[in-house]
């Protein structure tokens, strides 16, 4: 069995050598899919968002689409390149859906082809390590077909070679800690969040208020509410710290 760390896997994919990943086990930072996500089905979109958000919450990693696995001693081993047809995948659509369905959108995430020109062709999603103080959330999965709910939240996490949902008790604890540190959102801030979340059933495009500084997001939102009566527009970039100040253009 080959031994490769995350950076070696990334390097092999960027060098268009996906075959180098065969015989690696799935794990905390590596997942393999035999076929592309079925994005015409809302559940396929949910699955894409869940998988990417789980890696963002778990320190980063790579999802390789186009490699089947086999079960060996209770571990999933990357077994064969099934080859993804280029006409069957729109990389820009995948990137757009990741930005739309994960809050906040994971920074630096890339979706690319890795093709050795000899028949081995895969798509890979590379999720870098994110700010450890930021939690990435998605809408709770729908039970039956229909438009996804925009007033729900769920937190996928990567554990070993599987993806799981953060238990409700843990989610409640994290929310309580946030309220204890920053206070409950004001009515105006909640109204703004609702307006951002519901734009034809999709999250608002572009950077969100306070995005980039999770620990000061509530403070920035409250300042925004005070200034918007002066004609303040939407953010054009993420918030950042400069000394003691929090700035968002």
C-alpha cells in the first residue's frame, strides 16, 4: 500500500497523475466517489455541499470523483479509475453550487480536472484548511423532494473515513457559547440575515456582512445596521482586522 500525505496527493493530482492515488485508503483528508454528483437532483446538490463543508470543518482535504473503492479489512481502498467524461461535468456549476450552499463559502476551494491523457480522467475538489474559529454550515437535508429549506442549519463533520452530522446537543452548545460571548442578534440583524438567505431560495451572492471575521461578525452586522440608513451598499470583499479595528469595504 503506497504512503502519501495530503500534500503529496495534491501534487499528484495537479501533475495529472490520478493513478498515483490507487491503493490509498480513504481517511480524514481523502474521499473518493466513483461517479459525479447528480446535480439535477436536489439531494445530489445537498450531498456535494455536505461533503465539501465536512472537509472544511475537519482541517481540509481532497474529494476525488472518478475513482471507485473496494472494501478491505473494513477500510475503503481506492481501487480503479472509472474515468469521468468531460462533457458530463460543468466545473463552474460545481464551484457556484459550493459557494451558494455552504455558509460561509470555504476559502480557496478549487474544483479541477486531473487527466493523464491516457484514459485516466477525474475531477477533484481541493479544500484547504480553514480558519479554526469558523464553522461551515449547510441547510438541513430534505426528507422528500422539493425546494430546500432556507431556515434550517446542519453541520457536517469529517471523522476518519466518514462524514457525519454534528449532534444537535453539540450544535446547541456552540450556539449558546456564541450568544454568551456576543449576545443575541438584534431584530434588525435577524431581518438582514433572513433577507440574505432568501433570494429565490438561494443565499445572497457575493461576500456577506462580517464574512472573514467570524469572531466579530455580530459587531460588524450591528454597525452595518446603524449605517445603512446613510445609503450604505453591499460588501465588496471580506472583513479583515487592522490593529484593533474590524474593516469591511
